[in-house]
């Protein structure tokens, strides 16, 4: 498949893609119509912060499966639009955590001790020892705004150097904060208590301009460090507060506009240290994020879960082998159920029994929804299936129980509306041999592949033979048959695996027989 790389990444990442057999095209200066043309036949796309992945880009990329962000921040990618187009967005949050945290610590020391300023003056021949009276970090309070991966790593490193840690993050538990030595507080108390504040939040509409004039006033005679995302801190307000002495200093690695304009007020003050977005600029970090992103692209292109997907179900790499066989099984059960139900689908229930109930099944449930909606001819995959359900007002429920009466593990997909309900159960034989084992409570043993015909009929002699004769008369070969009944002489259900589509004329002839209650021709994987 074709993978388009529009921002430079380490060669190790490109090698991972090529080793998987993909065609890799690089276009580091692409924009506008040239970008739209280049992405039009791409199956995967890798970007950093330099490429804006907009709705127009996603609209142009009809074959796109995944956009991989070689780094953490994804504010240059329209994630909602990607979800609407069924495109996975994944980042590499672990690859540069250590590098970003170390740079933050370095910038904290640099602004506390005026290291760059003293260095420049000494290089210019000045021995300005008496001009720089630094601040020790030991015994001071560090305020961490955003206690994600990088924030936690910074907190742990500076806690070990004798700093007291307070943190603001509305999405983390007090227990987790305490485990890394931080006291969780509200936003303003965090700024008020801190001698140093370090910012570790993504840039979102909620965080843009999060720290401006009023917030900086709370950091009286303190220091601000931002190695996270530009735009979170109001740069004009920061420069003004350093100039008037409200702040003792600042160290900034990221900016609202990059490269930083020559007329930026941040460049006018010696007490503000600036670096050109170096947080992830280590050889190890660049290689880590490149290979991590490439591996996720490879996974998406073969239909495997993506570990760091931001808009799709993900699963831990170590757990994937245990649930992988159930992904296609659940999708198939969903397809069968949807094609058997008369009328529109209003509810979907996916239930898990036995050993599978102990696993992370979010991706399996999304695959079941994909199967439910595919026969309705919507463009659907595991990325947008949950959103399609929500958009169409379909209620989705998931249930688990460790109890399983007949099987070690069982996956059930039930679709219903006000008038009807259909349930399809599947399991695995011998580890990875999928079977449909129940349809609406009828015990069957059907191979879920290709084409199936599900017939409901009265349980009486000659019916199965008649069905076989009619299908044979229309050159439909039966590859397998599985019959079940409620009671002798009651209603029966039979599943036929067939090699070709059953013509409408054949179905009409069968349904004209009063013994046959209904005939459903089911299309599964391997056939259009």
C-alpha cells in the first residue's frame, strides 16, 4: 500500500514501512492542491506538526486508513472529520516523553540560574559573575499544569530534587497524583502556590490562552516554563509580565506561530529563554516516535487494532493475540443478525460469556457494529461504527459474564426494533476456528464465510430435500448444511453454506411453498 510522509521522520521509521512491503512517498513541502493530489491515492499518512490534516485533505483521500502523528500533539489534525471519514488518527505519546521531560527540567534549571544569559556574556568577553544570583530548586514549589505522561515524568524528576509538587489536571485522580508525589489542586491555587509553573497540556479550544494576564499575576515573582504547545500561554502577556517584574523569568520552547517571528516580544527580554521547539529533538526520541508511528500504520493497514488510536478503539499489544480471533467472528455475527432482521435497526447488544469476558473487548464490539451496519451499505469501519450508531439513534449496549453454559467463550450480537429481534451467537473451536453456533436460540454449527442461506420452515419430511432441489435447479451448489428444530413437528431453522448467490426467482419459488416460513440470503466475508 502507499504511505505518504509529509513531514521529516527518522529513517528507521521509513525502513519499518518499507520492510512491510509498502510504497513510501515523501513530500515535505506539500501544501494546497499538491497535498490533495498526493494524498488522493494514499492508504496511510504520517505527519508531524507541519502538515494540517483538514476535512478537505481527508475528503480527497478516499483510500486513507490512518493518519499517524509522529509525536504527541494532534491539534493540526481534524480528529472529528477523520472519524466521520472512517480514518484512524494515532499518535506516538511514549516515544518522546523522556526527551520532552528532560528538556523541561533543563529549561527549569536554565531560567532559575540564568545559564544561557551568563554563557552569552562570557563568550562575549564579560565576566558577569555578580550580575546573576540564581534560585535553587530545592525546597521550592513546582506547579504542574497538565499531569499527563510528560507532566508526570517532570514531576517525578523534580520531586526527587527536593521540590514540592502541586498539580492541576481535571482528568486525573487524586490517587494517581499522590502516587507520583503531587498534590492535586484547582487551577488558580496551583498558580498561587508555585514558585515555578510548567505547562503540559494539549492545545484545544479550552486551553488556548489558558495562561494570560490574570493567571500570570498569580505567579508573583515566579518562573514559567512551557515546553508543551504554543498558544496555551499568551505570549504578549508573558512578555509584559516579565518586563514589569511580575515574573522573575520564563523559558519557552513552543510558540503560537512557528518559526517564532523576529518581532516577537519574547525576544526583547533577557529574562525569557527561548529554544526552537527542541523538546523532542534527541536522536533516540526521533527514532522512537518514527518507528512507533510506522508500526501503528502497518497495523492499521492489515486491519489490526492500533495501540494509540485517538478516535478508534485500541488495545494493548500484549492482549491482542487473545482477542484477535473474535474480531472477525463478532463482525460476522453482526452481519448475519442485521441481514436477518426485518425492518430498521434500533438497538444493538453485544454480549460476552466465558473467558472472553475477562478481556478488553472494545475493539471487538466496534467490529460487531461494523458488521451490523455494513449490509446497510454505509461506509463503515471500526473507527466510525460507534459514531454511525450514535448519529442514527441506535442504542448500543455491551455486557459481560464469566458464566458460559456450553462454550469456553461466546460472543452474541442481538439486533432489534420495536417489532422484532434477532440474536446470533459465535464461538471458536480448537482455538481459532470460528463457528456460528446459535441463531435465535436454534443450535447450529455453521462456518461463517462466503454466502449462507438461512431457512425457517415447518419440521416435516421432505422440506430440506425440496429446498436442495430448488437451489440445485438454479445451479446453486450447497457446500454445507446445519439443521436445528424446537420440537418434532414444530418450527425448524436450517443454515446452508452455498457457493453462489441464490437468485430471486429461486427464493420466490421456495417461499411460495407453505411449509417454508422465510428464506434469507446472507452475504459474508469474501463476497461483495
